[in-house]
């Protein structure tokens, strides 16, 4: 079993992956946020990852770095774990990198990016199920503010809203990388309410035909 969790920044992908890990006796793969070597020249004394305020100028170098970083992590770690037959839960997919590129790049840079992405994507292990966590932009902004990561303090609501619309459009269409389980997370609190976590676990088990699960349990 290989399950990947997706959703906009702040929706709770990593939290869900960590909480589901014991229920499925799974290995967990979390996206590695390495320091991009291109960013130091851009920021000076500003906070790291401040490229959100000037992404048009610096987006290509940043996007290519993250593309290669995600590729190496997925190619090495996920492929090896799947080959062993272990259950695996990841808090991101390789496919989502192209979604960010569509927002941050344009023209020749976007075309060049797609060529690289397509060549690398052929070698990536696809998940058995993709769990897409939905939330409104207001909910996302509240969660981002609550966790208060330094490199996210500069994010503007307009950028998160743009991402949110792009994610909804991306996952509303037929997705050939994996079956998609969409979950509205706006009224869920998987940290403080174990029942909410169990509902998601049951939906995943049902989607993958993994016992035991309870049928007809609607999410709030």
C-alpha cells in the first residue's frame, strides 16, 4: 500500500501522514525542504524562502531546484520502500510540482520545465491512492498563521488563493497518476478529535478495499 496525501500549503498533509502512520503500520515519507542554493543571493538579510514576494524574477531557479530535490527523494526512497512490500504514506506527490510551475512560470521557462518534468516523471512510482485534502482559503490562512513557520509569514492571501484554485482545478479532472479520494477538511480537527482521524482512515481503507472499515460514515 502506497498512499500519498496532497493539498495546498497549510492544509495539514504532514500532520495527517504522521497520525495515520501507526494505523497502517506504515513507513512515512515527508517532503524535504532543503535550502535552495539560489535563494541566498536573492534574500540578503531577509528571511529565508521569501521568494513568494518576488517569485516572477526568481521562480525558475527555485522551481527547478525543488523539482530535482523531489525527484531524488521519490526515486531513491519511495521506490526502494515499495519494492520491499512495506506500507508507505507520503505527504506529497511528484505530480504536484508541475502544478506550482504552472503558477510560477510562463513562456519559455514553463516549456523547458515541462520537458524536464515529463522526462523525470516516467521513473517515479505512482501511489495506490491519492488523498486530496480540500479547505477554503480562509481556513488555509488560519492554519498557516497558527503554525507560524518563519518562511511562511510573507505569504500573501492572494497567492494561497491562487494555489487553492489551481489545486481544485487540477484534482477535479481525471487524474491518471492514481485514484483520488477528496476530503473536505474545513470542519475536521484530526489532532483534537480522534473520531475525525478515524473517519479519514476508514475512507482510505474503503477506497483500497482494506479491512476493517465502517461503511457509510459521512465526513462532517
